[in-house]
C-alpha cells in the first residue's frame, strides 16, 4: 500500500499541502486534517493494542507512544511516498523540509484524516494497520519482555528484598508448536500466570498478569 492508492480522495491534495505552500499560494493547508488524523490514529492504534495484547494500561500506553511517535510516522511517510508528493513553500523546500521528520509525520496524520473523511472508518483503520501492525509486533517482541519483567521487579523491590522467580510449570503440543505456561512467584505466593509459544513469552505474560494484580491491589 502507498499514497497513490488514495490519490483520488477529495481531501488528499489538502493533506499534502504544507502551511508554507499554503501561505504562498493562498490555499488551505493540512493542519486541520492533521488534527483529525492524530485523533483517528490514536483511536485505532489503541483499539488494536487493546484487542491483541493483554497488558496493563501503563504498558499499553508506552507501546502506543512508541508506535505513533514522530520518528516512526516520518519513516512511514518515506516508505509510502508521501514525502515525494508534499507541496512545500520555496523556503521550506530549500531548507530541507521534505526530509524533516516533523513535516513528514504531520503529513501522515493529515493523510489519515483525509482517508477517514473520504473513505470512512474501515478504510482508515485498514490504512493505519497496514502501516503499523508489523512495527507493533516487532516492538512488542523485542522490548516488552525486558520492560515488563523489569517493571515488576522494581515494583516488588520497592517493598521487599526477596527474589522474584519465574517457573515453567507445564508445556504442551508437538515440538514445532510448543505452548508453555509460566508462573511468577514471590515470597511463596503465585503473583501471575501466563502462556506463550516460547518460555520468554510465557514469562512475559506472567509478569503482565502479575502487574495487573499488584496495581489493582494498590488501588484498593
């Protein structure tokens, strides 16, 4: 999927119009569409994370922030060809605006806003997930194991010096499709349980489960 798949959208021309070009040519810029697209991006990303990852609210928030950050959106603008179609004013063009992360990230959000207005909810969600689903999966698998277990360790160590232990309590399935169940234990208590296709994933899910339980207890 690339920007040319949506070139017929009535609002796409405005989505690709930077304020510098708009000021020089007395036309509408993409800032209002950027405002709308930012909200749509946040909504559909949050929906995807909620439906696909059983993590505490804090972990979901951090993962979403990593995925929709300026650098990531600028990267996607280049992959989709959005940067090549941007309409920039002369000064912005001459000072490298076409490669500026903020300009490209804003344009992606504006394009999302245009697709949402012109094509509706389903197409906007399809566009967002086509951009970000693989990135979400990669970020989750590469960082969440360390982060969840570290967060749990820090939370427990704030009140206890006893160790946190992860134990694989069962495994099932054929060798090429194993499923593992892990428990995280502290001071003789099972804090959480998790399942996964690898031992690390099972331990991660156990840590996530424990974090949910402990944070719930702290609120009581």
